[in-house]
C-alpha cells in the first residue's frame, strides 16, 4: 500500500526543542498583533468611511495578496529554506501597523493592509499568523517525529490562543468611541502602534532559528516546482479547502463588524469576548492530540467541522450580544480541537521535500474563495440582512466536513500507520 511505503522511506531529522520553542514564541507574538488587528481594524475602517461593499473590497485585496504571498513563500521555501520568511514577513505586518497609525487615506490603507496581510480575521486566535505559515508548518514538521507532530501543532495553537488572549484586552487601548470626540486616527493610533511592535518582535525572535546551510541548494534552487509526489493529496485538499474557504470568507472577516453592527458594541466589549474565548479554548488545543489518538485524526476533524457548522445558526439568531458570545465560545471550543490536527495532517502526509509547497498550494483555492466570498456578504449586509451570509456559510462548512471524510478516511497519518504496524506485528504491549 502506498501510504505504508511512504512511512517506510522517510528519514526524520533530529528534533531540536530549542527551534520548536522559538517558533512557538514567535507565533505567540504574532498572534498578539493578529488578534488586536482583527478587533480594531474593521471598526476603524468603518469609522473612516468604509461601507459594507468597500470593506468587502478591502478583504478581497488583502486576502488575494496574502494568497499570492503564501503560494510564493511555500514553493520557494522548499527550495531556499524557511527561516528567512519567518523573519521578514512579520516586519511587513509591523510596517502596516505604522501606516494605519498615521493615515486614514483609503488607497494607502488598501496597500498597507495587502502587504501586511493586516486586519483580516476575527481576533479570536484562529491560528493564522500570515502568509508565511506554510514555511512555519514545514519548518516545525522537519524537527519533530510523527508521534509528536499533533502535540506540537497543538502547542502552536495554544501559543496563538495565549497571544490572542493578550491581544484582546489591548483593544482597551482604544478609548470609547461613544464618549470621545477625537478622530479615528487619534483614537486608534496607540493600538496600531502596539500591533507594529509585537509584529516586529516576532521577526526578531525568529532570527534565533537555526537552519542547515546547503540543505536546499542547487543550480535550480530558485525555480519553484509543482509538488508531483503529493499531487494526489493536493487535488483532494483543493476541493475541501475551497468549500471551507468560501464558508470562512462569508463570516470570518466580518465577525467584529457583525458584532458592531448587530449589537452596537465597540472594541472594548468585543476584545473582552475574544479574550474569554482564547483563554477558555487553550484546553481544547492541548487536547487535540488525545482526541486524534482516541478517534483517529480524520474522524476527529470531520466531526468537529460538522458540529461547528451547525453552531453558526444559533449564534447569529441570538437576541443579544451576551447570548451570541456564549454560542461563539462553544463553537470555538470545538473548532480548536480540529484546527491543529488539520494543519498537522497536511504537512504530515506530504512528501518531505514538498511540505511547504503543499501547505501553500493546498490553501490557494481556499484563499481565493475567502477573498471573493466576502463580496457576497458585503452585498447581503447592504441589501438584505445580517443573518443570511452566516446561514450560507454553515451549509458550505457542512459540505466541507462531509467531503473531507469521504476523501481522507482511508488515508491515516503516519503515526496511526505506525501504531497499526506495531499492533499487527504483535510487538504492542498488552
């Protein structure tokens, strides 16, 4: 069987705890900024004159640029190494924070937001830290054994939650928009400068990472390659990720804006909610590896996706902010179990020489869908109501769960193959 031969030929490099710990610290710093940006940016843009359609266009530009950067970083890092991207990309986010702190010019906000992948997301520590994530995932996978991979990706998710739990309360740096008469730039400047500082710190921390010289050298090292040995995996991921990307794009970038519009809450209230969510979901991320051992990784991810899709409906039908926040918390508790497992699964199944390329290219259709589906949400927000986009997203995410199960239930990850092989050989301890 192909999957067993895949397990047999892989040679794992030495696991450097130091390198993994540095990546985790950098992830935490980056998540502080991402979480704070996810809270303050949509409200700031609304206050400087962005309507639902222009906000959708902003999300389209940022997501599209992020998709291009992610694809380029993923394919090139398989050839030239990962460390450079883990250092440089956070600096772009820091520069975007400075621009947002100093100008309300719509064209400049579009440009800075695109290059810094800035302010796209809910601020609840979803685990996305920017377009260099394919390089980060590949870097970590190369330094851990298969049996440790799920746990390490769980720790990365915890770092995102901890960072976001710190970033959420920083939204209180923004004075109450209802009781202060200052301009939006004045009110939000300190928050955006804080985002710039923590993003730069993430890049500085990554300078301490070690990467073997010459590991990816050669006369054609700058020529990106399509991951041929992993294309069976890539094609399936394109289908499942497109469905999930369309679903996430329908509601994810708008969560803060939706709370603001539907319930009239400001950055402080939303920041407190996200902080509660991030603290409460740390246990979910840590338990992900245990659930995968008990149920199997593919089954766990599929069940989690089904449940989280269904929980969108009662959340958007809630009568007040407190009830909507409670449903959101329950949904995120469940979502955090599946997120690190899916990231671990993709890089674990990919060919060792194609991991970053697969991580990047597998998300390309998702990022394209995430970029364009907000246009429909913006139109529905402006012309219909605030509920329909979330209901459409729930249906799309349910379809994603079912296709993921159909495509991958017969393709367990390496660590489950190893367990099965030991059991079959009779060497397992009773």
